[in-house]
C-alpha cells in the first residue's frame, strides 16, 4: 500500500531509529576501511576534511588580514613552530574540544543526556573519593594490636567483662557500668554467704589465693614422719582439719591449764589470802612470753630512724577485745556492744560459772577495757610531736611507767640478748604508757586478773571445740553481718599460709621456676632460636615489674616536687631516698637455691600432734626467736630480706625494708591472674602499680622521721615547721553516704589509708602515660639498668597485645575500667557494714572509695569523656 509522502510525518522515535542505523553503518564502514592505511577515503570523510581545510584557510585568511601579508604569516608560522609550541597545543585543544562538542551535538537527545549524566556522576564520585581519602581517620593502634590468647589473658579478660555492665553509661551510671554484674558473679561463687562484712576485690583475690593454695597442699606428699618442709605443711594442715574431734570437756581442760599457768582465776577463789598473793606482774610477763598476748602494751622489732638504722625494740599500746577504741565510746545498747558482753558471759558459763556471776564478770571486763580507752584518749587533744616515736632507755621508761613490768618482759622474751636498764627502746607515744601505768596502779587485782584471763581466753576460743567456736561466730555476726561459717578447708589453709609463709612461697616459687625452665627448654628443642626474645613467665614478670617500679618512683618524685605544702629540704631528702631505693622480687636466689636454708629457718618450730591449740605456743616460740634474731648485728642481706618479709603476723605481698631501703615484692602475687607481663600495660598499672604506690606513699612518714634525725637536712631553721605529707580535709571525705560527723571520728590510720588510695590512683595514671611514651620512643626508664629497645621487644611491649573482648578500649579507658573494678563490693544485706568498716579494718568501705576516686581523680572521668568534676581534695600527691 502506497503512502502519501506529503502527509507522512515521522515520529521522534522513528528519527532516532534512522539516526541509530546510519550511525551504526558509518561506524561499521569506518572499521572496515580504517583497517588499511592506503584505503581510499569515504565520501563523508572527504567532506569532513574539506570542511576542516576550509576552516584552516579561513583562519589563515584572518591572520593575513591582521598581520599584513603572506610574509607575516610565514614568519608567524615559523615562530609558532620554533618558539611557541604551547600556542599550537592550545589551538589543537580548542579545535578538538569543538569537534567533541560537534560530535556530542550529532548524538540523539537521549544519548546526550545519558552521556552528560554519566560524566557528572563520575566527576562527583571522584570528588567523594578524594574527600574520603583526605578525611579518613587513622586506625587506632589498639585496633591493629594483636590479641593475647594465652590462658592468663583469657581469664583476666573474662573476669573484667563478667563484672562490668557495658550497656550502662560510664558517665551517668558509673558503678553499674564498672561493677554492675559483680553481685551476680559473687552469688555464683563458692564464697557466697561466707564473706565477712564486705565482698570486694581484695576478698575475691584472697579466696582465689586460698583456693589455689588448698589445691597445692593437697598435692603434697602425705605426712610420713620425716622432717621435710613438705611434711611440716601436711602435718599442720591435717591437725587443723581435726579440730572437730576435740570435744567440749577437752577444750575446757586445755583452757583451765592455760589459766592455771597465770596463777588462776581470782574471781572464783574463796580464799582472800590467795587473792592477796597473786602477782599481776608475774602473770602478765608469763602471758606475753609464753602465749604472745599483750593486754597493756605490745612489743615488736623495727628499724631505727637514725643511721645505721639497726633494729630496735618498739613499744606500743596493747590489744583490746573490740576491734577499735571507737566502739567503747558508743551507746552500750548498740548491737556490737551487747554481742561482745554476751560473748564474755557465755565463755564464763561454758567454763562452769553460774549465770549471775558470769554476767558480773562480763560487765566488769567490758567497763575495765572502756576505762583503759578513756584514759588513753584523754590526752589525744594535746598535740605534741615530742611524745611520738621517742627513743628512751628502759630506766627512764620505768620512771615514766613504774607499774608496767616492761624490763622483766623483755628480759624473759629475749633471753639470748643482753637487756639492761640502759637498753634503748622506741616508744610510739610516751604519754600512753604514762596513762596505762596510772590505770594499772589504781586497779584492784581482781579486775586486772579478769582482764588477763579474758585476754587469754579470747586468744584460745577460735581453736577449741565447736561449742567455744560458736561463741566467736555469734560475735562476728554482730560485727560483720550474719553469714555462714567459714569452711574448714579455708580456715586451715589460711592458718598454713600465715604460720608457714616462707615454706609456702619457697615451694611455690621453686615449682614455678621449674615449670618455666622446663617450658623454656622444650621451646628451645622445638625450634631454632632466631633471637634471644624468648622469656619465661617468671623472667618476664620480673623484668616488667622492675620497669614499672622505676617508672612509679620517678613519677612519685615528680609529684613530691610539685607539692607546695612540703618544704624544700624535706622534698630533697625524700627524693634522694626514693632514688636510692632498690627492688627485690621474691625470695633471694641465694636462699632459694640452698636446699637447707628453709629447713634450717624452721628448725626451732616444733609442731606436735596432740591438740591443735597447743600449736599456738609453738608458733609464738618460733616467732619470738626470729624477732630476737633481728636484734643481733650479724644479719646479712639475705637474712634481712627474709626477716622483713616473713616475721609479720600476716605475710605481706609488698613490704619495705627500712634498713636496706628496699621494696620487697613477693612472687606469689604473680601466681594469680592479678598481674602478668603479658597483660595490657594499663591493667598492670591499675592493679599492681597502684598497690606499689600505696606502699611507697605509706612509708613517706618514715622518711619524715628520718629527716628529723638527719642533721644535714633538719636544722634549727625548719625545726619549728609542722611536717605533714598529706593531711586529708573533711570536705574531701564527705560524700552522700556519710555525714561529716562520721568522718570526724575516723582514726588517723584510716585517714592516711584514704589519702594513700587517692594519691596512688592519681600518680599511677600519670606514670602509665609516661611509661607508654617511653616505649613508643624507645627511651630508657631512669633508674632501670636495662637496654630499653631489646627489653621492650622481649616483653612484647612494642606490640602492645590486647585482651580478648576489650580490644576496642584505648589505654586510658582500659586503665579506668580496671582500676574502678578494684573498688567493686557487696555488703551483707542485714548489716550496715560500710558505716563501721573504717573502725574495724581501718579503711573506708569500697563503695565510698569508688565514688571518691571517680569524683576527685579527674583523669578517670576524663578518659571516658565524662564531665570532669571540680577537684575538692587538697594535699593529694
């Protein structure tokens, strides 16, 4: 069917189809023809070249018109070819651009839009990429660091993550964020409902230590009658577990024998003649030298403050039945007071005394102890530094306190030492002994006898039959809250640890070194050592601890320099002492490698297998022999270190030797997951680092006393100045939980403990930053005589391994979380223990320390970008 050409009008789509077909055919022809350089041009190409030539001729004509002739054109062309190639390139670029625009305009409308859109999109994409590259944040180091997957690291990470509740805000719900799941984890622990007063990080670590020690003791060979140190441990542990076999009649008999040794219980003697013949001086000396019980005054051995810092006998106020003098000044109807009087009464009833007389006995003992406290406290308002830490002779002391048989006690206590009236002793507070002497001289013999008998009985009760032990448990419930009785394995394990600390540490340290050495040998056999970068756990811990120690020392010195409340002479003296301080980690190798050293150390300890309570006399006989050993001048360095570590009633993991100016750290602290050189640096500084600082800050008063005795520093000009390293004001202590009135009743020991905690947190945070900067720059630690670069690599400090699950936290955040968890705690539900803990344990409740450190140490809140509270504590180092 024919179509009328005049009426037909093609649509836009039809035109596009024609153009597309023409374009495709042109491109196909071009591809076929351009394959040969000699192929003839197509009609379109010829036409394009003609147009192109015309354009050039027109341009030349224009140039001729402007330049004035062909000669000018030739000259211009020659100049362009020789000296102005850039003009040519510009003209070619403009020409090619015009041709590109012409080619673009020949495309269909759809294709032009698509072409332009694509070009714009590509340009935008390039701009975005450039902006992202320019503003792309650098990946933090802790995201790139390797993760420590060793057993110790995994367990430490598990502990931190299980206690924290990271879903809470670190700024608004700080305690929930750091310790939100601590209570839940405690409930799942075997220690549940057997804690005393407060379950906190310290009691958690103690439980872990005792649990591990119990496992260690169970693997020792059973007692076979030999005299090895292993058999000594097994024998002591076994007899302790057999306490329950002791019945009440046997316990009462043992108590009566002990009472008879101090010439009897006068309250129940019918003869007035026997009362008059009783000598309190003889009974008191016997009680102190045979049982180690000090009712009126206490004896210890410490270093002099003056050179050569040899050992001297130290006298201090004696022991009382209640945990602190504070309780004697509260209402007598208080639960703790009533429980204490009930304890004394029930002891007398179990001994066969009728109820009425037992009640009278209990009332007399309590009020006599209260009288002693009131006399001691009556002079405390008078501040005089001359009466503290005064060295005097026994002859002069007899004049000051004639009613106290101090000379007789010392001569009986240390029979191998020549003690005369000219022997010098250090008296903590000379006024206390004056008051005690007055109390004794104005008290009748029956009251003194009751006090001595009760002091002896209180010492015996925890080691007798269940009937007597229950009396102590009832009283402890009133003090700490109602809890279950400690399991026997825990009680006995603690006895072994406290009575035989050198044996325990020696055996554990040998076992650890043996395992590390074996592991090291196996590793050498498995592969060729490319370098000397392989360290055993013990060697790694020791090296890292040394680096940390000197970093802390340097930061403490800087803090003292910045303390404007300390005079310059004292600053100089303290910093010189800190610079000269040495570090000893664990038992010295000379003692550990000597097989017979530990065995000979315990030669004087005789443990029989009759009744466990009789071990009390044996252990005291051994301890006073070790005390007397200190008074001799022939102690070498090894013996001095052992004496400083293991002659305390409870062994210390970190101790200071005044004589050697040395900090001594037990290796037992590294057996748990509390500290390990493979942990991230912030965790070690938050834990063991702050602990070391608390000890260092606590010994600063010793340096003050030495400063007073040093004539080169302490002169007449500054003798009138009041020297106080860190006096915490009440405003610093005040928090929402307590009132200012409660804080005013705190002892000086509690206040100093609070000051030490805050200062240690502040200084350890600064030391952490200094330590990391030194590692990053491969700078040495001042005082540590080791090669920095090699040591940092050996300890993997340059790699900065992270803990699993905590990799996203930077160093400051990790330090804050680890440190705040040191103050996680749970109180007994039926007891307001936080109120009385400062008087029972001489330290604030952990929940209060948590709030105080967060509010007063600005570094902690700042590390998590929280609002920084205004610092209100003064005199904090």
